[in-house]
C-alpha cells in the first residue's frame, strides 16, 4: 500500500487542477440559501425595496466606470428596475433589460415612461433559460445580478452576448450585512461565493479582466434609533428572539458611530473586460 502524505498531495495539485465551476456550485449549496425565485424579487420590488441604488451612490459609481465608445446597444442582465440601462438609454440607440422578475420589468417600464424613454426593451427571461433569441449587443452588463447557481454558464452567456465590452459587479466577501452583526446574533453562516470565483472562472476562459471596487454604505446605515436599526436587521432575520435583540442592543449602544454606519460598508467588485475578435 502506498501512503501519500499531505505534503505529497499538495505537490501533486496546482491551480490548473482546480475545477472552479464545481467549487463555486459547491459553495453556493454550502451557503444554504438557494438563489431566490423570481417571486421573491417580485415581492421585494412591490414593497419598494429597490430604491437605494440612487441614494447609495452605487449606480453613479457603476455608470462612471463604463466606456460607451463605439457602442449603440446594451444588454442589462438581471436589470431590476433599470438601474444601469435606463440612465444610459439617452446615449444609445437601444437598451435591453433582461430579468426573470415580471414586477422588476414592470417597474422598469413605469420608470421609462415617466422619463419619456422610448428605446428601452424588456426581456422576461432567466439566466438559466434559452437565450438563442436574446440580442447580442455592443455592451453586456450584469450589475449585482450574478448570484446564480451556475456562475460558469452565466459568464459564458454574458460574454457571448457582448460585441465590445462586458461590465459586471459581484459581492466582495459574500455577505450582504457586516458579518460581525451575525456573530453578535450567533447566526454566522457560510457567505455566498465572492468575486474571486469570477476572476478564476474568467482566467480559465482566457479572459483577463480589470477589477475595481465600489464601496457603498451598509444597508443598515443611517438609522437614528435602535428600533429603526432593529427593523432593518429584521429584513434579514425576521424571527429575532428577545435574547438576540438584547445582544443587538448592546452592540448598538457600545459604539453609536459604528451603529449609525450600520457596521462595515458593503463592497462590490467591478469587473470588466474587452471582447477581442
Ligand atoms: C440585486 S438586484 C439588481 C438589480 C439591478 N441590476 C441593480 O444593480 O440595481 C438582482 C436582480 O437580478 C434578478 N435575477 C436574480 N436571479 C435571476 C435569474 N436567475 N435570472 C434573471 N434575473 C435574475 C432579480 O430579479 C433582480 O432584479
């Protein structure tokens, strides 16, 4: 029998041997939270939960990093209410917003009508659906919309639908809330797969993207009382027990400045690449 030591095993493995697509899928399963169904996004937009993009400065930060030179069309995947595609409609011939949430697309159409935008087209579709009739555009975008079960397949689709450039953002660190708060509650869980998977998967495809970071205030930032703060925490943990509330209160009172900021800010990796012919 041959005994292999850890050191020997490590020597036999290089990064070339790692199946990042599978690693990502495993990580997503481990996170214990399957990607949301469209109905959850429908409910969220109907409850007015998608209004923070403008006020947080996220959309402006994304848009200011884009290069539209030579572009006439844009495909915005997981477009939501049109956060990225609508502000660009005036500079392009046509923008397409693709999303699997009908309510998101209704919100996009409502916003477009309000702003007198007539060149925005919606496509009711999921990442996982057949995209053979989805137009290939000069630019493809996926803003905060790549938390999918199969990232490798999604990246292939996104890249194949761009002639000039691709822009996307993916979460840094895998948590939508400062993990210190989950620790206080005793509810720390495996985060979502973070952006490093995107880089490794793209590298495997021979794509070497540029990376920047967009930092926005925590979604818990800006409250002026513990009740308001706890109500925000309840978006993520609706079933807080009294003992958990008490610990949260202690965390809140311990450092009012930190509490007002809602803990650590949120960071998105802004990842983009040029298509080469
Ligand atoms: C966090 S929102 C981002 C919306 C917008 N791109 C932005 O940055 O404000 C995620 C969006 O992706 C959509 N989405 C999530 N999973 C999807 C899937 N599998 N197929 C299509 N759209 C999806 C949701 O409906 C939602 O509109």
